[in-house]
């Protein structure tokens, strides 16, 4: 089900804000499927409390949040991790919109051998 009508823009804007808020959806999860159910339930409650989205929009809204979250995480990696040579440089150049402890976790994770190999095949 896709949002439409006069409140469509408000709903999409709200979903984007939620997806990029590390206090609501931490970037530390390897994949969206790893985000715990209690966080997904909290996100949907946020949507219900701040928009007029009906209950049947839940799946579509969470899918939209997951798409934005993945793009945001990729953008953070490309613009704030990949451009630096060392972890010290990366840690000293944290994106303003990323929570400090999440940034430290991401820098450590993106530097692992497993992730480096995974990036080569992405």
C-alpha cells in the first residue's frame, strides 16, 4: 500500500527523519533484518502518533524506513569512512548526525577483515 493524498509529503518526510535518527534506529545493525522487533514496534508507534497513517500502512512504512536507513548507512560509510586512510582520522571526523558510540562501533566494524572482503564483492 502506497501513501497518497494531501498528507503524503508529511508522512514521507516523517519516515525520513525517523530513518536517519540514530537514537531511534541505530546504525550499528549489520542489516535491517537485524533491527529488533521492539524498535520496529516503537517506530510504528512514532508514525501512528505523528501522522494519520492507518494500521494497514505499517508494512509499507517500515519498508520505506528500511530503504532510507540502508541508503543513509551507505552514505555515511562513503562520505565519512571511505575518504579517510586511518581509523584515527575517521574517529576525529564523525558525521554530526551520527551518535558517537555508534560511530565508534561502525568504524571498528567497517575495518574488520570480514567487512573488507564483503565490500570487494558488493
